[in-house]
């Protein structure tokens, strides 16, 4: 699963949907043992659990980079590699 960004101990990844995109565009966030899936439009937690503070950081980062996340989703679904996205600073 390609890594898109890393900030404040959070890793953001996205992967290709096998057999085409049947799910809402989304990305995965990892923080220690917590894993959550976030939708891109709108940026919101769809599944999993995440510490509240880190969830707010991921949501803020996602809002700032929503267009880049959409573009990476399209790239992956077309069989291309995603572009890295600037971390939250």
C-alpha cells in the first residue's frame, strides 16, 4: 500500500481497488496500533478507530490536500503510482 504522507507519528496510505473502484474514494491512516479509513469527499472517518487529537489532525490535513487526494485516488485506480503529499506542519 503506497505511503502518501507522514506527520506527527501518523502514516497516510492509499491503495488500488481490485477490480475497479466500487468504494467511496478513501485513504487509510495509521497511528501506532490504531487504524482508520477516511473518506476524501467529504473528509470524514468511515471506519476504524483513531485517537481524537490525531483524527482532527488527519481531517485538517485531508481538507488541505483534498484535490491531491482525489488525484492520487484516480492515479491508483488507473494503475499508476500516487504522488506524495506534503505533510502537516
